[in-house]
C-alpha cells in the first residue's frame, strides 16, 4: 500500500514540529553504551567515560522505571548523557495476551522449518506465528504499543535526552525464508488473524506520536536492514540464510523502502540494529558493510546520511580485548555508535494461533 494524503500531511507536520530538535544534536553524535539498569554504578560509568563514552542508554521497562531516579542521578553525576531504550515488537506479555497479534510466518515459504524441524503444522483454521513478536503494523497492536510507550516515558524523572524505540518492523522471517533480517511482510501468503493498519508508515507515525508526547526529547527508531544479495540462493560464496527464497529484489527491498522512506522524512537520527553474531554474520566485515548499505540502498530506499546514523552494535559476551576491537571497528565506520553490552533478544519460536 502507498501513503494516503492524510498520512503524508501528518508526516510533514511531524517533521516540521520536531525536526529542529533532532538536527540540534547532529554535531554531537552518540558514542556510548547500551545496558540494563543494574549495571549503573559510579565506577562502571567512570570506566566507560574514560573509554570515550558520552552516552548511556538504559533499557526501560515496567520494572526499571521504578529505578529511574537512581539511574538519572548516577548518570548525571558521572557527567554522561542518559537515554532510554524500549523494546517494542518483541513483547512476550502482549504475545501471550493476544496471540492473534503475533507476527505470521510467511505462508508462501517454509524454509524456516530447517531451523525448527519439530515445529507444529497448522491445520484448517490455524496460522503459524513467530512468538513473541507483536508488530505495530496491526491496528490494535499499534494502539497497545503506543499506550505502553507513553506510559513508560510519562513523568520519567531526572535529566534524560530521549528514547530509542527498538524493533518497529514486523517479525523475523516474515516471508518464511528463515532469515531473521527478513522483516518487511505482514501475513505473507497466510490468513490474517487481526486487522492491519493502512499504509506502510506505521513506524513513522508511531515515532511522530511519541515525539509529540515527549517535547524537548529526541525519539530514535532502531531499524534492522533487510537481507543482502549474498544471502540469496545461488549467490557465489553465499550464506544460505534465505534458504531457497530469492525474492529480495522484487519484494523484500522495495517493501522495506516503503516503510523506511517515511521514517527518513521525519528528519531524526535512525539507529541501525547491527546484531552481528545473532544474525550469523562476521562482525569484522558485516558491521561496516551494513552501515554502508543504509547509505546506498537498492530499490528506491532513500539514503541515510552518516551524520544521522547511529550504529548499535552487538558487544555482549566479549572479553576486554575483543570489546576494545569492536569499539575501534565501529568508531572507524560511523560517527555515531552505541555498544550493546547486554543482550537484545531477537529470538522467536513457531506457535499456532486460530484464524478468525
């Protein structure tokens, strides 16, 4: 679907309303760490400040919000800039409460079964879902996510600069290829179990609404790039991550562009979720190439300028030397970077849900 006039007007208004706040940070690229609240302590913060960090992004949820006064005070005392991080689509609580909102695994392909050989097979009246992913592209799910995010950031105490909204796309392996970076489709070749929002601009609309609800703060969407040519069947030296599905040029990339372009039109920074080991990638090459891909995308996607890109890099579980090398790698590749020191879960499992 294409954007309708109402959505285009809304996006333009949102861009004008908060574009200046975003651009004001363009000369201060993010450089820091992403952690859970229990990490926040004076010695830990001082150590990372000495390593060049000036930003601390803390995972915000219903439990850590109670700790925010302590978090904000500690980060301010450490002379660092505090941001919140909210997990959106991957939400076990919502998935359990509303299985009909969970992302479908593409019905045209079942290459994902190579990873889940014991997965259930849907019978008549059942659909196979990627639990616990609840995409914002469904109308009711969008409303629930928006209400939850607003509740989390409402009256958040202390000094903080903005919020990262992670996973504003559909669930992994959305076309059924098995590639966790495949996040462009909703109900691809499978019956819908709930109503979809019109258009392809749900991510941009949500960012705009949260921005309006948090004046003076910056909202940063976090995006996972789609599959690459080397993932497709028959590619020389290919990864095999897309199984036997070669739809990237005709479906994956164009549909990604239709969701990505409205997001860029807002004018704010965009985080790139670079989960290298999770996505079975070699970080020494893939991180840099993925950053470049965001600046030179195929199939009509608009270019993300380097000054607006924030590379959010998998860095958990690394020993000190490997962590220093990862930091040096990303610092060479882009002005803005965040090292995720605590895991950002991208896992899923196939489940069944009734088709209404």
